[in-house]
C-alpha cells in the first residue's frame, strides 16, 4: 500500500427533491462536461469531516505533484459503482460563500444551499476528472488509521481517510493521463449481453469540453455492442486469442474506429456507430496504429469490404481510396 492520503466517500445514487428524483452521478458529470471542472460537495450525517491537518496534508501532496484521489462508492440496489477523480483542491464546509463564483461548478440541486445556514456539506472536492472504475477495485482501498478494507467498515460514516495499493494508483494514473487507455477501459467495463444492431444514420456526437477538448465524444456502450456482436473475436483474424480478460472472462479485444473519429468533420452523420467499430486483438489494434502503410493496406481493404454496406446504411459514404488515405 502507498502511504499517500486519499479520500473515500459513500453516496446515494438518487436524491429526492421537492420537484423530482435526482441522479447524483448524472448531475455531477453534466457540470464537469459543461464547465471542465467539478466541485463535489460531500454530504455527511455529522460524523465525518476532513480535519485541517489532513486537508493540509492532501494539499501538500497535490502541490508536490503527487496524485491524490477521491473515490466515490455508490450502492444501487445491491449493485456497486465506483468512481474516482483527481483532487485539485479541497474546501472545508462553509469555506465557499453564498456569493462565491465557485458555485457554478457545483450541481444546481444543492448549490443554492452552499454558504447558507442550510448547507449540510462536510467537504468540497475540486476536480477536473471523474471516471468510473471496476467496483471490485474497492478491495484495494484501506482505512489509513486501521488498515481495514474500507468496504468492511460497517459504521454509518460517509467520509474515510484511505490508502490505496500501488497497482490501483498506477491504473488510475494511466487512465487519467491517456484518453485512449481510458476509452478502452470504459468500453471493457460496459455490461452488454446479446445485442441486435440496427444500422441507421445517427446524428453527429457533441464535442468534449474536457481534457482533449475539441475531440468528438465516443459512446462506450456503442463500442461494446460492436465487440459483443463480433463475439469477442478479432475481426482481422478470428484465430487471434491471446489471453482472457479478467473483466469479461472472454477473449480480450479492443474497439477500433475503421474511419478514425478525428475525421468526423468529413461526414454529415455520426461515425461513432457499431458499423464503423471493429473488434480487434491488442496486437492487430497496435498494428493498425503503428505499422508501416504497406503492412496495414491489405488489412484496411479487407475491413472496408466487410463493412461498406453497413456504413452506407448508416448514411456514411466513403470509397476505399478515401479510407486508405486516412491511414497514410
């Protein structure tokens, strides 16, 4: 275990307001996508907060360039979901005033109470990232003061001071700094059973306002649908079965956009569709991205012939020469 301090929060997946039921994660992610910044206010039953000493300790870690993370665990009908964000700064309760411009980075369903007598926040976490990770990784998070797995703690507290394993730290650092690694990781986490795909034109996706700003958003479930449809096989060579994924328990494959997403502007309809997503083993995926053109040319031709009818059904018109030019 690393000895650096991280925060662990338990939260409710849904919050009842006077008007409606709020999806906690959706509201926070919306702020992050729109503002490229999020301040998460952690509600507490009064038994937990982050002391000045520990806030200073995390601040010192952040200033020293040490990755300091906040974990968010949601229990939803016996199904756990685990999220993580990199801490940029912490604010104590009442530290953000009622007139503070920081409130625009707090979800609207509780931002109005911040800085008022109605505020029930114990700590605010300022982040520019929030991603979902495998919920089983919660077993690699321990309470610093006791060494006990945080999941085994049965008291009603919602805020914990924790340490994490080196492998978990390394995974988080990798998916936060590498958008492609995060994309493949998130696709693998998607739980998709059997699928029936209807190839139809879809509207162009919106662009990301976060890290990698200007890039078109890719839908994780769409990519996983394509992989399931391919039965977790490498579509360049069906015999390519190098190892079994510990997540899916199936042959490990990755999602590859035949027409790269970087060329979405060349098309009037979305190219983030199952018809344009190829299931590939890691070896073939690396080959398409890094091999000499003479090596990948016959592979692209093969994939084009296999997909052109489906692409046309999605309103995507492209000839073989145009596709090959994207790989030169």
